[in-house]
C-alpha cells in the first residue's frame, strides 16, 4: 500500500488517516482547528495535518507512550 501520511511514516497508509474527533480538536490551538480542510491524524505515527494543504501541525498521541498534543 502507498504511504499518504505527510510525515512519510512507514505505516501511514490511506486506511490509517482519520478525521480528528471533537475531543482531539479541542486540544489543538485555534488556528489549527480553523485550517482549510478538516484536520486529520495518522493513527500510525500520530501526525496531525490539514487534509487539503497537507500542512503538518504536530502530533497527537504518537506512539512511544507520549500522550496528548505535541506541536511541531
């Protein structure tokens, strides 16, 4: 499968890209929540990005035991 995660993680395939939930979105800074497209999150690496421009904002609950929002 082709990797579509803008962070280019090895497991960032199409089926691992999800719209962020309301709870996740509430943790992001205002300017990220008001992005051009719906913010998405790669469930493999935690990368949070704008679905239209593919601009990476940071990571949310990435692997390795770190929890919460981590801006880029």
